[in-house]
């Protein structure tokens, strides 16, 4: 199953994190992804969005769901989502979307939990172009300030995902 947001704020820049180390972390052959995240943040505490994502993942684990891929509809980092519109981010945005499309079409998750209005709209557009269709659960944004206005019941979301995982996959629209 996937947990999908819009785009990540924390950059994993090549000049700070060699590709080999990043890949080793993804495949649990070196530093953990959490250690790499902390390193990329330069000692700053976890963002509130990251803390909320971890609460959701913990609730999923409590329901026995431990195969979770956390990703974004744009697998490309900018400090703020609106920065993706800038010309200097055009190539990153295009590559980031292509990477997300690859993940969806290659892994074929049975369930996707998508958080935030922008992510919901982009995911909907992407899903119209692929098949088979995952079950999609939409939740409020996990990033502040939106997350403060509409807190998510992580336990309820995890229970819903557990129910969806036992249902047959959907067919393309």
C-alpha cells in the first residue's frame, strides 16, 4: 500500500548524500531511511508533516500493515509545494511525476491513502491513465496548517485500509 502526498519538502541533494548511500538506505543495506532523513535535515527536528505521516504508518502497523511505501505525486523536493510552478523546477517536476507513475504502474499497490487536496487532484489525473486501479482513501492534509484544521483519525484510516486490502482490486475506469 502507498501513503501519498504532494511533494516532499526535505531535499536529499547529491552533494550532501551520495547516490550509493541513498540506495543502500532504501534497501536496508546501510543507514536507515530515518537516519538519512535526519542527516538531510541537518540536525533540525522532524517536520510536523513527517511526524503525522509516522503516526499514520504506526497506526497501519498496529493493524498488521507493514508493507507501506511513503511517496508523493511529485517525487521532487521543494520547500513549498507552490514552488513546483517555477521554471527552475520544471525538469524536477516532470521527472518527479514520471517516477511516481513508474512506482504506481510497476508496484501496483492495492490501496493508496492520499493526503491533501492537491495530492488528491493529481492522483486522480494520474489514475485515469493507468490500470489496474487501487482502492483510494482520501484524507486531510498531514502538513500544517491544514493538518491543524482537520486532524486525521489515524486508527480509523488504518482500519479502513485493512478492510480494503482484503477486497479484490478495482478495474480501470
